[in-house]
C-alpha cells in the first residue's frame, strides 16, 4: 500500500467546478433552505461563542435531533467555559449520556473547557493554535474560524460530503479530511454569499432530501444538474 505522502504526490490538481456552477448550486440551495431549513436552538441569533462551539462539539458523531433534546438543559446547567471547567465529571456524564460515547466525550469536553477557561473563553486566531487545543479536530477548528472569527469555512462531515460529491463529482480518497478536491470544493462553495447559511443549508438538504440510502431526487431543487441523478 502506498504511503499517504506518496499518494499526495501522485494526486492531480483538484478540478474544482467553475464559479458559475457553484453560484447556481448556492443560490438554489439558499432558496430551498429559506422555506425548508431546520430550526435548532444553537442557530438562534446572538448566542455566545461558547454556546455555538459547544453545540458543534456535541454534534460530533450524533444526530442533530438528539443534540436538540439535551442542548437547552446542557447550556442552562453549564452556561460558560468556566462553569463547564469546574463541573464534576459525574455531573457532566449525566448530561452527555443521551448522546452516546459519553465515556470518551466527558474527559475530552472537560479538557477543552479547562483550557478555554484559562483563555477567558477566547479562541486563538491562528489555525495551528486552534488545532493544538484539546479535542479539536478539523471540523471543530473550522467551526471556530467560521463562527468566532467570521472566516468562510465548511462544516464538512459525511453529510456535507455526500451532497457535494453527488452534485459536483466524487472525491479520490477515503478520508474526507485528506482529500484535496473535496476540501477545496467545500471551501469554494461556502465562500459564496453567507457562509453560515450555506453550511446549514447543505447539512439540512443532506438530512431532509439527500439521504445516504434513499435520496428524494425527484423533489430535490438541485436535480437539474446533479451528477448523481444523471448517472443513477
């Protein structure tokens, strides 16, 4: 098996779609989202950076609807990094248990809270420094840059990847985080218009219309130029 370094050297430059095709995708998607987008407590206006980022932490490997059930109670009990940092792990486990994987989540959330409490709740701006924080991977680092610093970054997970790949074309590598085409495509897409709304719209379409097993292609607003529908 080739090493990852050798794979990277052999990859061709990502063939990103032109700006017109991306604009068409984004415009139609936002039209659909205006009428059909989901409503979640962490999407409310004027939320603190803590509540926004902790929601993204909770959303990792968990359905949004499941997080929505515990989120109001969670942020009421732990309204800040400071409160979360001083919480007893048993208390924190009680709130995280409904999300699953609570034994892994609890120490990870606690470590991040302790570090953020030391920083007075302020995330660094430099990407490498964000990623050096406890429990911060690519997705959460993108979330910090998007929500805290206003940098257009994609909330790219398997759901966003599915929508982008079906409409624009598939990636080359198995791991989303390492694929240069998909990463570049996602960045380009969310850089058009309102990056937060574009991110949410893609994730909503993935949940409501563009499901993994039985997508509702016939009712999809993007069906006209979707490569998946053309080849299926």
